[in-house]
C-alpha cells in the first residue's frame, strides 16, 4: 500500500471538506442574514484553515506510519535504519517508533563491535554513536509514556546489553527493570531478566531472590529453575544447583525440547561430578 492509499482511507479530511462545502453553501444562501451579521463570512475561512491544518497533521501521521511499516518489510539494515529515522522525524510522538529505533541502533552497535572481528577506529566511532542513539531513543520512549512497563523494560534491555560499556549501565538496567516490575508485577519475564542482570554483575543473592520470585509466578517455567541452578552453582551450593537442574530437566521432558533437555542433562552431570 502506497502513501496515497493510506491517506485516502482516512475519513477525517473528507468529513471536514463536506463540512466546509455545507457551510459555504449555507453562508451564500443567507445573504440578508450575512448583511446583518457580516462576521459570519469568517466561518468558511476558519473551517478552511482547520481543514488545511488537520490535513497537514494527518498527512504527517500517515507518512510516519508508512515509513515505519516500510522499515518492517525492508532487509538491508541501512534501509531499516533510514525508514525508522524518517518515521521519527515525521512524527516523534509514537512510542513504538522510538523503541524499535533504539533496538536497531543497539543491533548496529553490536555488529560493529563484534568480538570475532577487529573493529576499525571508524567502526568504533560509529558504534559509539549508535549506542548513544539507542539509549536516547529508549529514554524517549519512556518519556512519552512512563506508565507503560514495556517502555521501561526496553530501556532496561538496552542497558543490559551495554553492561561494562555505557556509564552506569548496571544501575540503569536494574532500576528500569524494577520500574517495569512495579508497573506489571505479574510479568515473570521482567523478573527473570532482572535476575539475569544480577547474575552478570555477580550479585548472586539478588539473582536468587529474583529467580525464586519468577518461580512463584510461573512454577512450570524451566528457564527460571535453570538460571537458579546456575546461580546456586556460582554460590558454591551444589546440592541446590543439582536439585533445581533436576527440576529443569523434568519440566523440559514434558515440553519435548530435545536440545535444551540434552544441555540441561550435561549441566547436571557436571554438577554431580562436583558433589
């Protein structure tokens, strides 16, 4: 669907045009009335201005959505980036544009800083700008709606990927996940991700608490037990690590996930060898 198709399906402009036509016809048919009250001539002018302003706002909103949808169907990263950038320039007040653009910038930064490669100084400079843009766009999404848990979770995810790279990334990641949890306390995934941040920061006691909270919300989720098992392993509590890994294996067996089942069995054998 092209941009004209988007515009033609929006009924507001047609409604305003009809209103202008009706008003003009009424005004012209009431000459005696207008002679007594000439200021009524201003009504068609006002409605025409309203039509122009409304059309401009509507057109920009539709154009921004067009750019964003093009980014979803594009393949080269540079095209995705450009369409998302244009959607934000055209309409900077839509959360989903900001969130997706923050993730795109993070993807670009990660690809440029790939540890398997040797980034050039230019790549490092571009990656630094992409990191800064990822943070700014994620924060912009939060600013547009700070009562939406997903916006805070996106900001937390950005900072989680930037641990040891961006300044104060650890505290930002933790506080953002905590804010998301306050806004959506039944979302177990936010608590799992928070536990993951604590684990990466070697704050194992905090990680244990987070993963145990996940289990209370979703007692049949193997990911929570798996992460908890490895956290106890890091704390040197091998018996608890074994117990939680056994639970993980039991749940994975019911799900029929062969790859993860095999990996968990290998981890259990490793734990048992230390016990």
